[in-house]
């Protein structure tokens, strides 16, 4: 290579490898959302029952060093009557740091400064300050941690303040996930060699295209999904999308209308929803936030599978990516979503593929959707692998109590069956509700497992069980 020739990034690779990497990017974005939802649910649990702080919250409170506390206290004394003016230079410095790593080192100092300021200024000043933190959280900080800050600032109604902050955190977490999916979608789909400048331009164009769609709002997202990835989210997950649409509208009402149902909130509601009277205070109780978190999770799952299907269809990687989303939808009894995602994941694979969990969950969803007669012949003709989980699954799908008990006893005797996992499978739970004998034997297996774990290590005997991937 001559000195005049620009350096080229090492991105030349087979087309399938590019597709695999894009699928991996989708999976990473979905994993980040899962971590965020877990944190939000953990914070939500703090609003009910005794106020026992979790270990994670204790760690969050103990991050600051003594020097950082002293600096924050000194800064707080200089704030006087105007919080925002004093914080602007600090925020400007934070935005100018060269890397995310440097930004994170600033964050504990900024957190303590804000909390000390709120102790002096009260809850009234928290809203404007909180918006500054939320602006930063897009690129640097977990939104659930920001919600925890808002919770600590509140003095009048801490539980309601936390839940309201978690609603904002939920929407922002979903937008971050969907934005990552859109950026991945807009990346080149063929093997290409870029200069560093070209790579920066391509990434910038992908980010811009993603931001344009994100700013248009949920109705346009639905249209884009239908046009570009051939998935009508309203039909695939009707309940989840209905709840999510209301959640997006509520977030705007919280931020711009004092948590009241103004005309903007009412105009953003889905057509099938029942709008409250104008001016109604939109309270965020624990049940609402839980349902909203489940809806965000379900909608994100079908979006991930829909986009992944257009990137790497008829591949083992796609089927593996869809396994967890299908299982989560089955637990929520979203059978339309289960059927759609499983069919997309398995389409084009040979009949002897190894993705038995997705196959079984697809059959269960079809049974629940009124297709039991048409699917029974497929199940009867299936020869499961020598794994007690799938032998039990086949028996459960066919309501064959004798075969289910035989596989259960064999797995328990050999200690090759993960009893806790099998007991958590919605298919097995459904079968146990129909077969008292199987339910009794399954409970005995769980009891033995609990007793086995309570014994000293030298008395437990041989360990067994297959762990779910």
C-alpha cells in the first residue's frame, strides 16, 4: 500500500459473517434492555412493603470517596439560590470529556452535588435538574440509576415520585433499544471495505436515519415495522403494543403537562383505548409500572425477532436468538406473538433442526389458538432427542400422562433433569394443572432437590441436571 493510499478499516468479510455480526448487535441491544428492565423492576419493589434497601442500592450510595464528598459539599455551599446556574459549568465539563470512561468518573461527584443541592433547595428544583441528568443518560448512564436519584430527591411522596421516574426510564430504555436496532438495520448489508473516514460517515448516516424515525413517534414506528420488516406489531402483540402506546403518551404528559391528561396525551392514545377525562392526574401505581415493563419487554422481543429475520433468516443463529423472546411471550400468554416469532425463527430450517424448545413452544401456542387438531399429527410424528425435557414436552402436548411420568421418573433417578427449569416451563405447568398425579410427582422432585441442596456438600452425592442456555 502506498503512503498516499488512505488506511482502510478491516471490515472485508463474507456476507454471512456480516449478517451474523448484525444479529449479534441486535442481541447485545436486547441484553442491555433486559438489564435495564431488571434494574427498574428492582427499584419498583422498593415502593411497597418494608423499606429494606437492596445490596445494589447500598452500593450506589457508598460509591463516593471522602474527597469527592468534600468537593461536592464545597460546591453545594456555592450554589446559593440557583441550582441550574451552578450546575451548568459542571455539565459542560462532563459533555466535553473525551470518552465514556472519563464521563463515568465524573458521575459520582455530580450525583452527590445534585443530592446535596436538593437537600437544600427541596423537591421543587428537582424537575429541571433531573431533565439534565436524563439528557446525559442517553449516552453515558443507566436510566434506572437516574430514576433512583429522582427517588432520593423526593421529599413529599417518594414512592409515587420513583414510580413516575420509572415510567420515564422505561420509555427511554425502549427508545435506546429501538434506536440501536435501527442503527444496525441501516448499516451496509454486503461485504465492503471502508476508509476510516468512510466508516465514520456510514455510522453517522445510520445514526441520523435512526434518530429521524425515533423522533416521529410510535405511529410511525408501527408503519416502519410493517413496511420494512413485514411485521404489524399491532397484530403480533396487540395487548403489549396497546399498553406501550399509552406508556409513550403518558411519558410526555409527565414531562410536559404535570402528569395530567392534556389534549396531547389524549391525541396520542391508541384508538381502542378508553381515554380518561381531560385534566385527570395520571397516577403510576405498582401494577401500572409492572404491566408497562412487561409490555415494553414483549414489544422489544417481537421487534428484535422481526428485524433479525430480515438480516439472517433460515439460520441457527436466528433460531437461537429467538429462543428467549419466544419463552418470555409464552409465559405472558401472548400466543400470537409466540406463534409469529417461532415461525419466523424456524422458517427455512430443515425438519431435523436442533431448536426443539422453539418447536415445542410453537406447537403449544397453536394449541392455545384453537389449532390443536391440526397440530396433533405433527407432534405425534416427532421423535424427540434423548433428553427427558423434550420427552416430557411431547407427552404433555399429547396429554400422555404415562409417558410424561416415565420421563420424569427417569430424569429424577439419573439426576439428568433440571427440575426447576422444567417446572417453570408454561407447557409443563399447563399439563400439571390437568394431571394431578404428574403435579404431585413434580412437586416431590422439587422437594427432593431442595432437601439435596440443604445437605452439606459431602452428603449431596453426584450433581446432575442440564442447564438452560
